[in-house]
C-alpha cells in the first residue's frame, strides 16, 4: 500500500500530518511513504529530512494517485481548499484526517459519492487503547498552553506576585472555563506563570483534577445531572441551565483579570458562557481568550479569528492555535495518525472490520455512501438499518 502525505492548503494551517521521525514505523509495516514537496516546510521539516527517513518526495498530483492519503485537514475541515482536493479523488482512495463530519457532513458525502473511503480522526473513541490516536486531545493540550501565553502578553499586568523594594505586585487572577484537556493545560500553564488560578466546569467529577494542579474549583449551586457523554465529553445542557449558569458565573468573571474559555460540544455551536453584560462588568484591561471561537465562541462578543476590544476588555478569538506552534503539534499529530493507520492495517485495511470499535466509530464513508450513523443523521439521511428494512 502506498501512503502519501498532502501539503495543507487551509489558510494559516502550518501543520503536517506526518513528520520524518514517524516514517520508519510505516516503512517497517511494509507501507510505501510519499510526501508532497514542501509539505512539512512550514512546520520546520525539510524535504531532505523526509528523504533521509525513507520517504519519496512527490508532486501534488502524485499524492492523489496513492492508495491512502494522510492529512491534517480534509473534507469539511479544509474549507474552500476541499473543492480542489475533492475533484482529484479517485475510486477507492482512503482519506484519513480531521474532516469536521458532524458540522460539515455534505463534504464527507461528496467524498463518498466519488468512491473514497473516509476516516475522521475527530471521532476516535475515548477509550484506553485509542489514547495514542486521540488528535483532539493532543492538539487541545497545546492550544490550552498557547492560550495562556497569549493572555499573558496581552494583559497590561504581570501574572506572578512579586515583592520588590518598590512594593509588592499582587498576582493576576485567571479563570478557566472548562476543565477538559485544553482547560487543564491552561490551568497548569497559568500556575507555572504564577497566577492565582480558578476553574469552572459543569462536570463536578473534574474537581479533583483541577485541585491537583493547584487551582481553586468554582462550584455553582446548579443541578447538572448527567453532564458528561459516554465518550468523556461535556454534554450540551438546556437554555434554562445556561441562563442560571451565566447569572452565577458573572460574579466570578467580574473579579478575574483573565478568562480562558474552552467549552466546546463536538459538532455543535459552542454555548455562550460570557455575555456582553458580563464583559461590561469586568475591569478595564482584562483579557478573554476564547478557544471556542471556531464554533461561535463562549463569549458573546467574540469575533472568530480577530481581536476586539469591548468596554475596555480585550477579547481574542483564535481559531487554530495548534497551527501557531506547528513543530510540536505536527509531531503529536503524526504519532496519532500513524498509530491509527497501523491499527487499520492490522484490521485488514482497506476492508476493515466494523467489529472493532475504533474502526467502526471513525469510518465515515465507504462503498459510495455515508456509513456513520451520526454523520448520516446530520446530513439528513435515513439510517442504514431503515434503508435495509425498506
């Protein structure tokens, strides 16, 4: 099987799906590896480094002649760049990458129509044996770190407490909303910089993790019920819940110098946790870094991809922080995707068994149609069971 790595075309995307050090494991498994010329350049990996690792350097048209294409972004995750890639697809080609299948199922449908087999890495189940394939966690980890650095350089005060001959400087107060992978890394980074850190999450089960990092867990008198999905993600709550949550959170946010929001529901618009009224009550010079900007934002005043100032508060809406530190995020992504690919090979790729949970949960398109139940639902298609019974 010939595996090819495509050069990313999404605006601002500097990551690459495979780094030179990840090539050896694929070669050992009997795969041929080709890399589009300059695919890794923006991340700090030269064509020569790939050659030395045993890969072949090819042009873009040769990438799409391979049996399997590895990408950071494909289908709906590649935006306008998907159109050109879509028209290059041939029958039976295997696409592996982030696809945004739940928000942009129509792109996956187009790939299916052209006969492609599509695996979406966002859908890797959060189970123990799939941890090394979890791209959402590996990339969110870096995003949480980067978000705090952005806040620290934007805030007109320093994070740590300092006692000097000229007086004592009190520490900055940082509030992290959401204690998932990105949130926990944001907490850890803010603590390392010396800030006074607190965190809130609708899932009370993460309290111990927050406290283990030295942060205070903010507890609100709310009935959360079942606030976590079976996959370990926060679950969307009703509007009545969010209204009460915003009312209670407002007091905590007003006392914070920095707010880092990370609350994202897979495949859905991000919940609004910080309203314009809450921003107005914050101190002038305060900073909000909204990691949910790509999904509409946790802050009502967020503008995706831009930095705005509202009522003296600076609100940053980054949409692709992992791409800003592409060397290490590519390194982590390469480990995820190569481990995933090798798992598929062991399962008999291209004809993988759906008895395997990892294969079943990530397979989006095969045999000319969408096969993933949730993606079919988002695309407005009947279930495959319903089609079979009819």
